[in-house]
């Protein structure tokens, strides 16, 4: 098969969609394809030189005549420029708006028969899909793309319910780099964080948006820590942080909760954790659950969006109803006090990542979609 030239556009800052787009680019580059990232800043996981990977920055002019800087037009223009100069075969964009719409415009500008692949990640549908001022643009972006994928079956269904596009949407699950996400010996880190040997460690990782319901995580943890020695690691930062801190004080669990802020090298934090809680009210996939599972950490998640496609109830973790703190705490306690069950779930979590979400298979699935379009 000939090697392809692929342009990738994503939101480059911290976030699951940016992570998946960057990891996909890195793995395609390892397979010999030429990858061109086109975005407003360097994707945060592209932290060193990689063979076969190029980065093209989108600069937006801040002329005072513009009330709003025309980012979308600058992006489309840059995509067209790169597509022509580098003779790209594919533009793979992550998020329908603005990226798919920009890619369609770029294709027209470039006069090149470049194929457009759009991957839906969630917020573009589950939040923006409710905004009538954007529905037409999202539908247009989906329908005019050559191939559209979504990161879970749940997101495919929600897209049809909310946007009703006349387009086939294929599920391609997210993946993580299994070479990075695996259990490591992080005993030093545990000591640094002053976590005692007998303490169970619960972890939550998110951008602390309201949809992540971090306060439910804290309420659950308060019940667990009343039943056993335990620590809660809160990783990330965002709009809910002030309320979360207030709740921690109100529940008098300040000494048991460790606020770590935004972190890299999460595999070390997962390696000292016994359980992950992902209690979101909207979640198209839940990449952090997959990362934790790869490191052998069982997860408890809500019965929402794509979470039940990642966490298999009673096999590698538990699915609970949204806001049912009592049930979530009960399941957490029973899992943390039963070493045999915990070991079984931990092994099943790793197996799920290595089979259903195996990076090699998923990258190949994207490659097949590209080749199908080009033939
Ligand atoms: O969850 C977020 O707030 C970030 C958002 C993003 O754009 O990165 O995450 C979405 O895409 C991830 C990668 O596909 C998924 O794992 C997340 O579940 C999804 N978030 C939501 O649906 C809320």
C-alpha cells in the first residue's frame, strides 16, 4: 500500500479529542505515512521531534476592524495552502465545527481532490447540537465530509437523534498508547504524596467542567473514606474547582483529598490508584477511563453516553445510575475490600484495552477508511 500524506486538525490544547488526534498522527507516522498537523498551536503531546510529522501553525490576524478574529477562515486558508504545497491526500479533522466546515472550504480553495474525514468526539454533538444557531453548520460539516466517524455507538445514535444527517457514520473507538499506559512501579510517588500503605487510592481526572460532576466524586469519596482509610486524587482543573474545594471543606475531608492540578505522566498516578470514578452526565467515550484501565485500575462510571461501551458492568468495573451516590459508594467499598474481585477486575480492565480498544487495530481501521476513499 502506498504511504499517504495526511493533514490533521484538532483542538491542540489538553482534551481527549486533541490527545486522540495526536496519538493517531504519531502512530500513522510510525507506519511511514507523512503527517501534517494544522492547528492554532502545537498539540501538547507533540513535545519533541517526530519522524514524518510536520506542524503548520494557523496565525489569525488581529486587525482592529474585526470585532471577532476570523480564525475559521485563517484555518481553511492554511489547510488549502498546506494541501496544495504538500500534495495531501486526506484532511482528517476532529470536531464537525468548525473543523469539518473549514476543511470543506479548504477543499474548494485548493482545487485539489482531497478527501475529508471527520471524527465526532462529543461536545460538537451533545452540547452544540442543541444550539439551533449551529445545527445547520454541524449537519453541513457532516454531510459534506467524505467519511464521518464517531468515537462510540452512543455518539453515532445521538448524532442521528439531534442532527439527523443524511450520512453514514461509522464507530471507530478511541485508543491509547499501550506502551505508555501500563502499570509502573511508582512507590516513590506514593511516598512523596504521603499516602500510607494501608490507604486505598481513588482517582478522578477531568477538566472540571460541570458535566463531569466532580462534586459527586467528592460526595462518593466522603462515604468511602468513612468506611476505610483512603485518599482521593483529583487531577485537572477547570470551572468547577472552587465549588469542589468548598465541598471538600464542608465535608471535612481536606486531609484525605489531594488536589494535583493539571498533570502529565498520568500513568504514574494511575499506577498508585485502586479505583477511578468517572461520574459524568455527558461523556461520549471517557478516554481517561481507558487510560486508567490500561494501568490495571478498575473504573466505576455512570450509565451515560459511551461510558458503558468502555466499562463493562460486573466484568471490569461497574456502571451506576447518574447521581446515585449511595450505590456508587457501596460498589466502591465492596470492590476496594475484596482483593480477589479487585484483582479480577484489574486484569479484565487491561484485557479490555488490549482487545476491544487495541491501538494497532484502531489505527488500522482509520487507515482502511483512508484507502477506501482514495481507491
Ligand atoms: O470531555 C471533555 O470535556 C473534552 C472533550 C474533548 O473535546 O476533548 O472530550 C470528548 O472527546 C473525548 C475523546 O474522544 C472523549 O473521550 C470524551 O468523552 C468527550 N467528552 C464528552 O463527550 C463530554
